[in-house]
């Protein structure tokens, strides 16, 4: 299963069309820091339209003559969208090409070029700002606004979005085929993608179980808690009144594991609770550990910042909000609208 995953809402209050054009799905990456101004890594702030992040990295490689292993980005961005994100290219001792040549095909714009001492690493950006337009909207305006106000206060299950798993789950299917082969030698980039999608599948399955039970947004004994807007975390052996209140107001969130080495450190009571899910996902879990991935934690809940919306004269609905790095806008949309 790669979706649809269980939702909190018993029923959706709207339907509409998303991505009628790429301009209806805009993503602006917030790097969270300024490049140093010198160093061997060239940082490029690029806008792309209907282009995969990986394809743009390949274009950078072709233009610069730099191997893909020395071209980095912080996060994958949607193809059917207009997105802005940063790339780094390790240009030590090399002459920079004319980066404006990237724009010749009309689907890329070069917004800024700077130097930095370190390469860009995955997941280091602060977050993303989204501007989305839902067209051909149906549903009562009052009901839609009520649901949106609820989501702005209480958030939504922090599922990995369908983009992570590929069209109709194709990337997940490829990852499982690779896993069945024993993890044969493949490119570093493809290995990273396959391991990520397998771990995402396991996380979503654990989260779906908690959503179905109804305690996805409550701190259970033994849960890891993550502070809102940070990567700070701690283990909660027992949720006292303060923890309960902080969780209720969104100051902190329970988390679930991103599977890997160190799972034996997890609470015995939680492992017992997850026993059925872990049995179903045993092959994936064992494979991730065998591949040497380290245990991580991901919040069960996402809460959007600066969440606002407006109903437009043409009957469409525009949404604008910020999400932390690694969170998916589609996980938020899934709680109120059936979109196509």
C-alpha cells in the first residue's frame, strides 16, 4: 500500500482540480541561511517549471562538466509545478560556465549565484512556502472554511506524500524489486531514493495505524516528542499534564521511527503495540537495518505556519502556507478536499 492512507476527517468537504497548470502549484524553498560568499561550492537559486529536481541536477552536470556526485540539493521538488530551490556545484579549481545557459529551454530561470564553503546537504533547508490554487471547486464555503480553520490549529497526519512513492506507486514497486534482489549494486542516487521510499512506506504504515486508532496526535508512554519548528527531541516515559497541554496547542508532537539501526532502543510497549504492523513490514525493516540506515524520528503531525486562504472571483480557492522541510502539502489537502 502506498496510499490513499487513512484520514482523520470522516468525510471531505470539497472537491476540486489541482495543478490545472504548473503555476497553480508553486513551491518556494526557504534555505534558512545565506551562502558565505566564497568557497569552492557554487550555490545556484533556480526556478524550474515542469522539470524534476533530478533532471535539473543532470542538466547542471552537463553544463558544468561536473559529476553528479558533486552536485547537491536539499530537497526534491515537484515536477508538475513551478518551484524555486537551491543547488550546489563543487567547482574547485574549475572555471564556471555561463549559468544563464540553463534558461535557454525556457523551463529554468537563474535567480541568484553565490559561493559557499560547504556543499548543500539533503534536508538542511528550513522549509517551503506553498501557494496552491484549487479550481472547479465544489462544496459549501462555510464548511470549507471551518475545516481549514481546524487544520490551521490542529494540523494533519504527517504522511509522506504520494510523490515520494512515484506515479501509481511505481518507485515503491522498483524499490521492492531491488530489495528482493538482495540490494544489488546500483547508482548511489538510485540507492538513496529506494531506501527513502522503503522507509517512507514503513513510516506511513505505522502512522496509518495510529490515525485509525485515533491517537496520532497524542503523546503515548515511550513516545519520542519533537518540538514544533525544530529538530529537538526527547523521550517521554509518561505524559504529564504539561506534556498533554503542550501537545494540544502544537508546541510539540509525538514522533514515529524512521526505521534503521537502533530500533532496539525503542520502548518495549510501543514495539508490542506495533507488532502486527512490524510483522507485515518485517522484510522492509530488516532490509533497512541491513543496509546500515540509522534510526530517525519523524513527527506524526504537521502544522502549517502562516496558513491563509482566499476564495477568488472565478470560483477557485487559493491556499498559502509554510511547512517544515520534509512535510508534504498533499498531506494537508487530503484532510479536506478530493482533488484530481
